[in-house]
């Protein structure tokens, strides 16, 4: 069978022949239909993800939609770092799968679960979002950040402030539930507007996280009021110069949400609701590409759409 294979961490993967999967106990072999090239998959393929064990060759891909032996079409999350979803056939644990609702498009589901899940599990599993919360999304112009605006509203936020770099994509978020959109460079305005925020969903980290933290804490009327800052992504930098005073002088609490901090069983428990929300319209922009065209698709990806390989 054929698969997308990484043979060197500094080169794009190639479409190659590999051995058929050998299922472990409890696994079944499924026929992949669609799997998306998320930032998480790029870091897996470059060996830079925090879970990477540096083993090569590897088949990338953390999830996708597949035809199961019982004839059902399901979303499935993959547990292995080296035998991922970018293959014609994959051994999977059926306990980490969800049957697609009638009419759900496999490519749309494959594209959307990872970005939608990022804020969904953060809000449901890493913090307790107060009723009628004000939520700030930092990095809302990315695909996961854009989804977070909609997820926060769907899960009960009363007021969502969106901030990011790209002006067109930022403006478009007003049509997806953002009550206010503020350019990332306007730190002072973010501080004033989100001064009483209850939750920050942070896809950027790096310098923007530290600057925004300082601005919000300084502008807060009730310094001791709780502010849950959830680090979800690091598009602006893996490290952040967080001021100690921001933590000492306020109710600021910093937590992370991702693979490791959210246990597999908690993640799997949220999957049916996430897939249902996607089938209900919580989708992201998709471009589909045949898996055999991986070499060109890997380098010409467009930031506004999520690339989905079809098998
Ligand atoms: N923890 C989880 O469960 C989880 C799940 C999914 C994703 N993530 C992480 O979340 C992050 C975003 O994912 P995504 O799917 O939204 O990726 P994406 O669609 O590629 O978006 C990334 C966005 O980051 C922005 N960006 C890049 N460098 C920046 C900088 N220096 N300053 C400010 N903005 C910058 C860009 O915004 P502009 O277009 O405005 O320039 C870009 O659109 C990634 O780190 C990803 O690994 C985490």
C-alpha cells in the first residue's frame, strides 16, 4: 500500500510504498478517506513537536476520517507518533472514533476537528468558564483561533474579543460571533477592551502573550478577579517573557491545553459533541488534495485554508 512518508526531518515527505499496517490487540485496520495537514502534523513531520521521539521513517497525520470494517464512516484520532493517518490503510483503536452523522462531509470533518477541539477541550476540560464570560482570543486570525471565537460563543460566552494580525481575516470574524475585533499591534486597546476578561484563549504565546498580559492586568479594575489564561498554541514563539508582577499582582492563572494536559479519555469523551457541532456547520475553509500530490501541497499551502489529503 502507499502512504505519505517522512524520511528526513528537514525535507517534505513523499508518497511511497510501505508495509501494510499490523494491528495491535484491540485495533482494526481502516481505509483512510481524508486527513488534514494541521500545524501539529507539520511539527510531527519536522521532529519539532514536544511529543516527538525523533524516530524515522514515519507516517505523519494525527487524525482523519476513515471507512471502518463494519462499513461505517468515522472520524478517528491516532495514538501513534510514527504510524499516523496519512496512509491508505491505518491500524486504529476504534474507541477513539466517532461515526459521522448522516450527510457530514468527510473532508470538512477531517479539517475541523483539530482546530475546533483546541478551544473546546480548553474551555470544557482545563478551566471552568463562568456563565456569561468575556473571552479574549489571541491569534484569532488562524484557523484554530477563528474556530475558538465560534466555540466560545457556542459554549456560553457572552462577549468575545478577537485579536490577530491579518486585517482582512480579523474583520471577517465579526460575521462569526466576535463582538469586537482589535489588531494585535494595538496592545493598549486590547488591554482596555479585555480588562475585565474572564478567559484568554492564547494561540500565540511569545512576546504578544507577555505584552497583552501586562496590558490587561494593568487595566483591570478588580485586580484580584480571576483570569484564566489558557496557552493553546505558540504561533508567535515557543517561549514568552511573562512578567512576574502580572502573576503576583492579579488573579491571573496560566494553564496549558493540549496533548498531555488533556488526557486521552477526556479528549475522546468530547469527540461526539465536537463532530456533531462540525456537522451542524462549525466548519473551517478546506482545500482537498490527492495524497499523491503531497510534495507540492506541502510547500504551497495557503494559510487561509486547511489542506486535506484524500486517499
Ligand atoms: N493545543 C491544542 O490542542 C492545539 C490544537 C490546534 C492547534 N494548536 C496550535 O495553535 C496554533 C495555531 O493553530 P492554527 O491551526 O490556527 O494555525 P494556522 O491556521 O496556521 O494559524 C496560525 C496563525 O498564527 C498567526 N501568526 C503566526 N506568527 C505570528 C506572530 N509572530 N505574531 C502573531 N501572529 C502570528 C498567523 O496569523 P496572521 O494570518 O494574522 O498573520 C497565522 O494565521 C499552533 O501553534 C497550533 O500548533 C494547538
